[in-house]
């Protein structure tokens, strides 16, 4: 007989639902990470795990412990906020590193930096740099690297 | 008051977090408050500009909208993963989005929003040009994304922050 056995069935069902939902989303994200082809696609996959994946698992934990300890537990809120606030930092680092590498290698699969973009617009009229001028500002499906 | 608490919101949030992570007692309240005040003072040295929240209601509306959007886009991206990107028909693309926001705090909030909603990834923000390079996982209409970010998030952020 553990403390968990004192949970009423309806709460157990709710907790189980959130746990399964959260872990399924995280699994899908992990699957996407190995399955998707380009780096910029792969960057999207783990956000499933960091948004509702985390939120659902934290919700399950919050419900369980609030019942067992008989008071409202909001520790999970701190975890959730910390995950939400820190994810963009990592993502921006990775994204910008990839952009920098792809721009340095060239190939035109990624849009040029904003500074280069405005100079490309200017050179459009003078045709001094035909390569920069032909680079479109936005692109359709990029073929970056496998 | 202003001199002791240059960042009152940050100080309050830190005290709250300290009390949440420890068991509430007078000793922890004193210790947590001391650390929070010190943190506020040191941040004032690095970042003298205090973000001013003009409209709390706009901020709460934004939180509500974003919570719904996170659920919706989670569902959309999860479905795309399961169907293998509508059986290969999905295309991802870069979008350049002109932003009216200039202050670092609302920009940071926008970055959190766009990262927390699966399907959009904030890649690069150019401060001089005021443009954001966004990568969209499932691109259907480019203009739609510009309008969405401008009207759904940016407008509320501009309303919330002075």
C-alpha cells in the first residue's frame, strides 16, 4: 500500500491521461529528430517535448502530489517556466550556428543576412553583384543537408 | 524605494520562487528577500532600463491566446509527424518578418512564444533592420504568417508594454 493507492479512480485516469499524452508527444518529437531530413526541420521536432510534452507530464505530477500531500503543489510551475524561458536560448544558438555555416558555405539554400539583403536590393538596380541580386528573400522548400 | 528595488517584478518573482522551492518559514523569507533584492540591484547595473508594463489585461489575454495556440500547434505538428508530413507534401520554408517591436523585453517574450509553439522556430533577429528570420515547419502561405504574428502577438505585446 503506497500513497499512490489512495488516489481515487477518476484522478488516476486523469493523471494517466496526461502522462500518456506528454510522453507520446515527447516520443513523437524524438522520432522526428532522427527521421526528418534537414537541420531546420529537425529543430522543430523537440519543441513538441518542450511545450506540451513537458506541460502534460508536469500537470500529472502536480495533480498527484497535490492530492497525496493534501496541499496545492506548484513546484512544477517553476520547472515549466524555466524550460519555457531557456529553450529559445539553445534554439537560437543552434539556429544561428547553422545559418552561419550554410551562409559561409554558400549555395543559396538559406536566406542571406539582413545586411546583405539590403545591399542586394541596392545592387539590384546597378547590377554590380548579380549573384547577390538573384538571391530571393524567401525560399520554398530548402534542400540543406541530409 | 526605486533605488532599493530597481526591478520590483524580478525581485517579487525571485522571492516567490525561493519560497516555493524551500519550505515557507520566516528565515527563508528573509534570506530569499535579501537575495532577490541583491539580484535586482545587480541587474540594474547591467540593464538600467526597467520594462514598464502598461496593460496587464493585454498580457493576460496574450497568455490565454498563446496557451491555446500551443495546444493547437502541438496537435498539428504531432499529426504531421504521424502522417509523415502529409505523405511528403509538407514543405518548410524561411520567412522574413518585419517587426515593429524594438524593446528587448517584448522581443524576448515573442521569442519565447514562437519557440514554445511547435512549427515555428525563431532563427535570427536583425536589430538594425528590425526583421526576424523565422523558419516555418509547415508552410502554406507566407503572407498568412506575417499577418498572424503582426496581429495576434505583436499587437498585444505592443499594447502590454509601454
